[in-house]
C-alpha cells in the first residue's frame, strides 16, 4: 500500500536552506522538496518584519519558492517524512497516502526550534498562556489571534526582540524581559529602542523560578542572582531563543550528531558521516539568520552536484571541537584536501561574554591558528573565525580544538 | 446521549448520581449504564479525568506488592484482568513490558525473597528473582551497581487518558448524563414527601437523586463528612514526574521499580505507551488539594535518581514535567463503604492502583448499591466502543494507507512531534465527550504533547479547537 519511486535529490524541509538548495540544483535531474507544513518557507513565513534583505519574512519566502520552482524543483507541502527505509530511502505520509522515495542524495534541512518551557525545566503549574516565539508569531501573524494582555519575555537574544515587536503589535503590554546573562545579546539599537522608547525593562542575571496560575497563567516568579524573588503579574509568557536543531530525522537515520550543536556533524561540503546524506541550514547550528541558512543551502547544492557527478565520499575526516567557554563550532569535520569552510570561516558560539578574546586553534599540541577577535563575543550569537589554516591540518593527526583565552565579564 | 457543560441541571430525580468523573467515577457510571437506571455523573472540572486520573504513572499493575487479603489486593487483581480484556476490546493501548524491581544494595537484595513470596500470595506465581547478569542482559542501559532484581512479567503500561475517556464514552452513549463544570457545594436529605434521597446543591443548581456514590477523589473525605461520616482524611500526596522524549525509549525495556520502603513505592523509570519514558513520582504529603505544580527541588531529586537508574536518560530532552496528587489517607487500604440507611456509598482513598482496579471497584460498588436497596434491573451488554489509538505499539492513523485512502484527513499531520493528523483532531473535537480545553484535546490525541510543545503546531491546534467551540456556540 506504500507507493515507491526514485528521484535524484530529495530535500527535507522547505525553509530558507532547503529552498535555496533546490534553487541551485537545476542541473541535478529530478529534485523534490518535501515540506510538512501546509506552506513552504519555514520560520520566515511568520516573521512579519524586515531583516530578510530588503524584504519581510513572507516576501522573502515568495522569492525563495519562486527561485526553487524556476530551477525545476518539485515543491510538495503537507508531506511528512516519517522515517528511513534505507540509507537514502525515506518514508512519507500525506493526504495522497504513503510513499517510499529513494534518492541519490538526501539533503536534510529540517531547521531549528526554540526549547519550550518543559525542556528548560521551569517549575510551577501548567497553565495556558505559555508560548515560544514560534507559536506566538504563528498565533498573531498566521491566525490573527490575540495571545494575551500582559506578557513577560524570557530571553534577550535577537529573537526575543522579534517577540517583543510581535507582542506590542498585537496590543499586548510587556511587563519585562528577563535574561540569565548580565546583558542583552541583541543589536544595540534594538535593545536600546526597546528599553528606552518602548519602555520595556530588561532584568539581567535573573531566571524564571516558577510559573503561577491554574487554567491561565497569573504570573511568574523571577529569581535574581542574589536569591531575591519577586512575582510579576502576567497572563502570557514567551520563552524565546535557546534554539536546538530539529534533529529527529537525522538521528533516526543514524546520522552522527555533534554534541555541541546537537545537529549533524558535517564537513565543509555539508556532508554528514552517512554517504549521500547532506545537511544544511539551522539544523546544523541553532539559529542563524535566514539569509545565512539560504547561503549555506546554495553551497550545499554545489556539493550535492559534485556528489552526483561521482566525487568520492570522504572516508577520513578530522573532527573539530571546542573547549569551554566556547559552546560549539561548525562545521565539525575537516576533510583533508576538501574545500575550505563556507566563506572561508568557522562559526562559533560562546557561553559567556568574552571581550576581544584571543582564539587559538590547535591539533595535538601544535598551534594551527591564533586570532584576536576585534569585538566582544556574545552568547547566543555566532562569530566567525578564519579557516585559512585548514591546509595545515595533519591528515593523520587528532582532533582540532578551538579554545578562547580572554578576559570575561 | 448527554454531556452538559453549562446551564441548569435537569429536573426530576436520578436513581444514582456519582460525584466525580475520574477513572473510578466513570468506571462506576459505565457499570451502572448496563442497568435500566437513570444515572448521572457530576464533575467540577470541564473534562473527565482532569485531576488525579490524568497524572499517574500509567501502569496496569498485577498487584504483586499489595497487602495480601486487603480489599485493594482483591480489587487490583480482579481489575487487572477486567481492564486488560476491556483494553483489548476497546483499543486502549497496553504494552506488556513487565517490571524489574531492582535491588541496589545488600539490604534491598535481602528484601527480595519476601517480596517474591508476597507476589506469589498475590497471585503472581511467575515473579522470580534474577541475578545481576540477567538484569544487565535484559536492561543494558541500567546504571552500575544493580545486584539483583525481582522480575514481575505481568506488569504492563497503559494509556490512562484513553481508559477514562472510554468509560465515559460508553456510559454517555448508553444514556448516562455527564454534567461537567458542576462543582458540588453541599448535600442534604430530600425534604419529606419528595422521596427518600439526596438533594445536591452544585455550582449549576440543584439535582436530586435516590442514591449517591462519592467518587470525589481528593475531595472524597469532604463529601463523606457532609454526609456525617468521619472515617478517613485525604492527605494529598504530590507526585512529580518528568517525561523524556522518544529517543529515551530505546534506553528502557521494562518498568524499573525500586525496592519499596516505608515512605512509599519510590521513584520508577517506565516506558509509556506513547513511546516516551517517565521518571517519578516524588512523594510529598501536602495540605493543599490544588498544589499540582512542580518544584525545583522535586525536579532535582528526580534527575538525581534518574541519573543513577538509567544514566543516559538525563541527556535526553524533557517533553513535560507535571505533578499529580494521590488521594492518600491514614489507612493502608481503599476506603469503600456502604451506608445503606443513607443510600450512600463512599469510594475514597483510591491510590495510584485505582486505574488498574477501576472496573473491579465499579462492579463492587454496584453490588453495594444493590445491597443498599437499589433495584438494578436486568443488565444488558453495552455497545462496544472502539477508541482512537494513541499507542506506539499499534498502527497510528498516519501509518495506515487504507485509512488515508478512505479519508485523506488522516494523511495530513498537524502535530509533527507526536504525529497527530487533522482527522484525529477533528474526531476528538466532535466526539461524544468532547474536550473542554487544549489539554483535554492533548489527552485525546497527543496533539501538542511532544518535544516542541507547540512551537510548530500550537497556533494551528488552537485554531482548530476554537473553530469547533465557535461552531458549538452557534
């Protein structure tokens, strides 16, 4: 009862990365993009604000879907990939029934999501009125519904300020923003505008100790670093940021994951440890801006074309990892003789604010690269480190390690 | 077929009113529905199974560790047989995974022979002690230090939500009235000349009944006192639980129980029929019958214990933390008593074994009602019910080509983490006992219950729920 067929390339996920991959695979033969939502576009489809080049999220989605369609890709929505039936074979469910599709290359572009309240182990009751930014924006922008009347926003990374704009636009009063870090982690202009002009206070070094209320949220208990507790009355709380790759399909397929990003570990050509399986976009690294995810998709497409032309899958790869206070690095594999990392750079995240840190890359005690960052490394935001040294990596050597030497604040 | 959620209650006198629509109250209503009686259930919440029944450890017990000779022991054993058969007939997911009661020190190992002997007296002759080698062979992800275990093959996991809903559905279809949002304020004798019975004043007006069954769970002692009895006091015992995401399911094959102590049965690790893993419960005696919040301390204790039992568990994503209140009393047994002179049956002190015992409790309470003078009339077989499958061990709609071919709505996934289709959500909203909230919809479908907690589907599920509510309001 499961219909079977084959294609050349199967892309899972029609967000910016998946669509951009498809848009550059016009020469790859039969390309199919599977999207489980009713509409393509991923996160930008409910981002009704700028920041997508000169476009809003939905405008950007129209551009990407148009490009993928013009490249000849078949874009199918409301089709869910439910699992693997072979190394390059996926099972799907849709209104048309069950299918089993085998491809010559599979590109995983399933994106990232914000960790909800439960995964953050926030104690208290389980009332209505508890959101992530994703659910909030869909509620307001896709369904035209009011989320509540008075909100607290958890987090102060860029997405938190998107949540603030969505809430204010929906007429919701914002009691406070709360971050466990000593400062916001967004653009200075956003943070200043929100605090000064929109008069939304930001509580730093503070955490949510408890949610209150029975059927509907009635307030939250905030705990400050010195142990003080206070109740903030609100009927809505939005847990923002703390993105994790939506890696279920990758993990079910036995694709090796990186312990730092929790997305698939890939080399500079977006190749996972499984031959023929590529991964691109925010599945690889929490959340980068949509334009970055799309650029990765384009680069991944070039690697997919080389694979279809018969380029061998690398057998030997050198793992790359970070040490505290760095949180993760991407890509996490260096293929000797392989292409340089995307745009010649590695992406990194820190878990603490680091003022102009010295970054050191070494392998087996040998320093490969040393670089002083010209700015402060901010948690929840990536920074780039040059990858010009990858040619110097010993192909028979051990793990390449990124460390930061810094003054921390 | 009547479920009411608002407005005045009907005139006239019921033969029996059951107070409380938990797993016990709905089981009693279902049993009474087999007889030509006018029966109603009054429930304070907006849904069935919305208090203690929704937040238990979801185990279909053998009763291997009950106090032999107690009422609980008898009803658990009988209830286990009845519910296992009923689950098969009704499509309630059950997985016979078996339990291992693991000894982590010499003292605990020394306690195993007595537990094995007790299990034998409780009708579990196949319970046996196994050594550490076999324990680790059968449970390879168990943490280090296990010395031995009592293997209890008969223990199963079950869906508690579908069980309660199945009872309620069958009862309502057979003519029982279910009055939700109907909080009992007080009980009085019906004035002379209006028949001998009870007049119940509720938040939705007064309702009369000849016989009264108190299945009010946490509030059963309050109702009992309103009838003039002082037989037991309910001390809510909070149990906090952590639910881990699907990837944790591969780490656990059995229900992993600790050796019980005087403080309770302890913290267990168990698979769920939804493909998750449960860690808990804590056991905290409280005064507040509404304290269903989790606490930082409780979560920390559970994570510490979980790390020892199955170390890999703690690295997996948590999909839910919740707390339930068990209706513990000062007695070591169920508190089920008939007061024939008052035409009143108390069903109190029903602990976590109440899910397993529910059908046997219902049969027993029906006998007690007959003994108190209620003419039951000729019983009839109820129309069988087939509940939507929420279990991973059985095909779910998204996996069923024939179902999708007949109705494509079963091929459109709305909740991706739990793989819930639009067809299932539509069915639940239009069901005979529809959900009163998004949480009620989750208990009927699993929608919004997964790792993303609504990041992807929350807004759409709410839209579907609100649309239905708006249609119903006209």
